[in-house]
């Protein structure tokens, strides 16, 4: 009976299921994007435990040096790098210097041990897919996988850096750099960066010679994971000193960002809930509006012996089935939204979201939507339940 | 004991202006198993209301309708639904086929509320009424006479003890009407069902040995006729 009814009202069934698909897909996407992006951002540390930089916001420092999406809070003297590098608790210290870009992709000056001493995730280093690491004394560059793909750069290609973090065609430097390596995808923000020797940034024509030895920050990996040594450095730089900022632990610093924008999540969730309610309401309206034309069929079914409860259940089931069909399609909508969002997030931040990753919302959202649809179906079902048989069956003689 | 025993049956309706009109008032009516009775009834004689009371679709204000030992006047709605599904086959004047269902599905759906769907029997019944090659046709794809035959097959599908036929030839031409009537009588004889048919067509009524005048049976209709 349900299948027949759905077929008889095919157009409204398809339209209503489509609205459920959009609402369900949006609902799932909001949840998955929220949780996945939070997990991805707080999970991304590119293999480092802390960042040392100029006095200022820890969040800005981390976003600038790890995620490459913020302005630098300022420079620090090279001596500070040497000091922290020789600290007994520090296993690896990588200097970074920013200030240039190539067609909008940041150029970061660093040391070659970034490619040899750092594991961006357990057991995985910043490997090269082609070429070799740059020579610190030459104008050479290693391009992150995403930047290489977008810029079309290959080993042997030449490029001229542009001054500043934002691309301005009027600010081109004179130096020619040669691409000597392309990195394998690391699924970290490093994929969006063009890495060149530290001195390359420091001595680029047009840069202030007075700041030639300065750095934007130092990326730090400790020898052990004990927080004791990190706390000592935290105390030394943040509490006792007032010249530098020691951003540690990185995940906690990034979490501040999500705390600050938590209201956006709540607004998005509220909108998604409202869309879901409107969509399930459309099921109610769709079935309710068709009750007039169904009255005769209902009367015939009752005359054939169908109990009221059967009719009532069929209408509720019909609402639930429409929602179920919609939620099946919602997974396609969800993947489409996630794919689009993931592309934007990757382009802007280098953080990778997985559109196919499973999430609890993929269980509770369909169940919730079907339950809500069944609830919405109670109204037309009650109308069907109360349909008088005789007067809808044949005219009274 | 008769298959159907009706005593002091009364049914009234409230008109939109608040007045109450008695449509059916029948002191007594009996029908034995396998008996075939034709009721003559002109428009306004309360024939459809009478059949709906027997089918348990309507509940009388007074009196009893005992079918196969169960009083439909006092039985709960679920029990009346069950009796309608199992013991009664109803052939409507307008056939009342479900337009979204094929011939076969119309018959199967009727069975599903009774003893259960039996595809073989449904197909056999449709072949028996000459629609073996129309099983998957929808009602709109059939002639009026063919639709009537689907209605007959559906009414007999659950092997009912009583078949109610409300002006079964009313929408058919003369020849098709007589053919349909013969089919109903034959099918009831084969299945052992009693038949209660109402019609105002004299030629149809003439086909039955046992004919009764509803106008005479129904005091309410008689009173209205006298008043008018």
C-alpha cells in the first residue's frame, strides 16, 4: 500500500524526498565539517611541539608558522633561535622566515633539516616526490605538493618571488629561483608552501638589510614528550620574559580559535535544525494536502476490511519511507557539500578533510529525520484514521 | 439459524439543518446460507444504507444485524472490519476499484485483509471472469464491463459467505448487465455464497425467483413515499 501510494503521488514524493535530502545532507555536513575541521586543525602540528616567535598572540604565531594563514606577529633575532636550538630539551629547532609569495602561495625560508629531521606524523617525513632538497647557499626551492599542482611547477622550472604575503604583480623581486624538488603530499599546511633557503628570504633584494638575520619563528620538537621541559620554557619565555612568545601546546592554542568561533557552529547547527524541521514539515503538508484525493481510496480499503490502524500505519510509514528515501540521497548531498568544503579548506589552509569519513551524525541524523517524518505523518494519518467510509464510498440513496 | 438475521433495524442521519431523517427502518429480514435474493429498490429507498448496515460499514441506531452468529450492531469496529474482510464480498454500483492498482493487485489487496493473498487464486478468479489477459491492466485501461468483472472477482476472492451487490448492472449497458448478472449468480453458486442484490432494473429482478420489495420492507422509505 505504501509503495503504491508513493508511486501514485510520485511527483510530490520526489520533491519532498529531495527537500529531505538537501536538509539531511546539510545537517550531516555541518556536523562533519565542524568536528572534522576541529580535529584536523587541532591535530595538525606538522610534527612540532611548540613555536617560538615575537611577543604577541600565540594563536597568530601558530597560524602564521604552522598553518601559513596569518600575518607574522613580528620577527625575532637569530640569536634566540641559537639559544633555543642548544637547549638540552630540544631535539629539533627549525627556523622559518616569511615575507614573500609566488602567485599567492607563501615562500618560507627554512633549513634543510626540515626534510631530514622532522616527522610530520609518526613515521612520515617531508619526503620529496621528485628532485632533491635545496642547497642553502643557492637560489633553489622545494615546492609543496599542493602548491606545485596549482602553480604547475616542476623540477627545473624557474620563478621570481613577489614581496609580501599577498600577491601583488607590482612587487616582484628580481631574483630567479629554480625548483629543485617537489614534495610528496603530507596532508599538512606544508603542502601549500614553497620552501627556500633561510638566507634566500633574509637577503632578498628589497628586504630591510637591518633585519637580514631575523626570523619569523622557530618550530620546536622536544626530545621527550614530558611537559616538564616545555613548562620550563613556557615559564622562561612567557612569564619571566616579555620579548618572545612560546606557543605550547600547539593543539591547545589552535583550540582557542575554535572556542572563539564556537558561536558560528551553533548558528550553523541551528540553521541546519530549522531546515530539517521545515523539510519534515513539507512531508506533513505534502501528504495532508493529498488527503482529499485519497479519501475515496481509503474508504474503499476500509470497505474491503482494512482496519483503521492499518490505514493510520500506512500513512505514518509513507512519511517515514519518504524521509528514508530522502536520507539515502542525503548522503550524496553530504559528500558533495563536504567535497566542496574540503577543497576550499585545503586551498586556504592546506588542512585535508575526508568527505567519506564516517561520523556518528550519519547514524543519528537519518534516524532522527525518519522519526521526525513519522511524527509529521501522524497528522495526516489521524485525518485518514477518521475518514468516514460510507460517505466517501458511494452516495447515500 | 439463518446466515443473516435482521431485527428492528433503524438508521437515521442528521441533516445539515439539524433535522433528523430516518433512512432505514426494517422490522425483520432473514437470509439463509446459499440463498439468492433480489431486492427491488428505487432511488431513495435506502438500499445502499441497508447494504452498508449489513456490511458493518454503518452502525444502526437500533436493532440487530446478526451475520453468521455475530451481531454487527454491537460488535467492535475491528470485529466488523474482520467480518467484512472474511465473510462479506461487496460489489459496488461504481465498482470502487483502486485506480492505482492493477486488476490482479485489486483482487490481491482485498485478499490481504482477509485470509491472506493467494496469487494463484486471484489469477484463477480473473481468468474465470474472462480477464486472464488483463491481469496487469489498470482499471482505466478496461471497459466498464471489464471493471465490473474485476469487482466481481475481488468480491469472491475471500470465499465470502455473503455477497452484497448494489445495483451491479447500473453502470452497464443492457447486454453487459445481463452477462454480469449471470456471472455473479454463477460465481455465488460455485462458491456457495448467499447473494443479496439490490436493483431497480426489472429485467435484472426478473432473473431471481426470490424477489422482495425494499420499499415494502423499509418503513422509513414507505413513510417518505406516502408523505410525498
